[in-house]
C-alpha cells in the first residue's frame, strides 16, 4: 500500500518537474518562465518528498525530507524575486544604451 | 525593543535547535557541536536580521494551510498551461500598493511567487511589482488578502486597501 502510494506520488512529482521544464521551454518570456520554474518544480519536489517519506525508516528521515522541501521553497520564493527583478532592470536598460551605466 | 530581541532569540534558538536535531538525527555525539553551532547561528541571524517586531507565530501557523493550498493550486495551474497545446497565457504587470515593512514585502513577494499566477519583482516606490501569468484570470484578486494576512503575521496595521 505504501509502495503504491510512493509510486503514484513520485510519478506525480516527476510530471510536475516535466511541466516546469515544458514551461521553461515553451513560455514566451523570462518572467513567464519563472512562474513555471518556481511553482511547478516546488510542487514536484513536494510530491516526491511525500512519496519518499512513506518509505522512511525513522522520523529523522521524514523530518530531513521536510527540511529539504522547506529550504527549497524558501530559496525558490526568494530567488524567483531576485531573478525577476534582475531581468526587469536588464530589460529596462537594454533598449537605451545611455541607461546602462546607471544600473545597480 | 529588548523584549522583542529576547523573544526573537528564543524563537530562533528553538528553530535552529530543531534544525540541528533533524540534521544530526538527535545523535548524542552531535550535541556538543550543536551546543556551539546553534547559539552561533542565533547570534549571526540576530546580526543579519535584527528583531524589529515579534512575528505572531500563531498567525503564521494558521496561514500555513492556505499557503499550502495556494502553492498546490499554483503548480497545477502553471503545469496545465505548460502542457496545453494552445498554451493560454496573457502575461502582464501590475503595481500593487502594499503597506508593509521591507521584510514583510520580501516575505509577501516570496509567497506570491509560489501562489497561482503571480510573481513578485521587487518594489517601485511603495508599490510591489507583480508579474501576472494571465491578466484575465483574476490572479491579482488574491494579493490584498495575502498582504492582509502578512500584516497580521507581522502584527502591523492591515493595509487600508484590503477591500
């Protein structure tokens, strides 16, 4: 029963990673791609973590999986903002060469 | 001010202590190193992110299910769009007035970036720049609610425009 749930959950997780990758390839601009990268991949990691947790032999392994997911979530939320901001200032500066120097 | 620092130090001590116990599987051999590493981590975190106002942990815990639901909905939504042959997207930008301290805005931005269809890209004046994956899908309706929830977590006055 636990094995079946693990197979289903990790398969669902892989589907979301695939969706994130499809989004990165198919979506038209960098900000739309960031949506796919952060949201789909985090959900994929969450499903895989829950699926693997069902096979864990101790509470410590479950807690470690939870910690990994929480840190990945925190990193994704933070990095997505930073990349979005950097892409924004790059794009704002790109058409006008004079603005490049004033970029932070 | 000192009370806020003491409270934050206790919270962070509990948090980092829990992380240490998880990392070492509560092995007795790791406790001595933890007794050094955890206070060092608390000290460093208080230097890097000083406690200005106490976080209402109860509000944070109450907000967790909503955040979890939102991040699942966000992942499902973006996956559906990525796999759909017609790829329904209508990307665009909005600037939302957000009455939160800087740390609250960063936390709100991180949260919105995992919720359906929204992605924060820093601020413009006192407005949060938000990228919408689909301008017609009404993703922006959730932003004032999330901002109000963040204000409650940080125990600051709720933003005036939480209609």
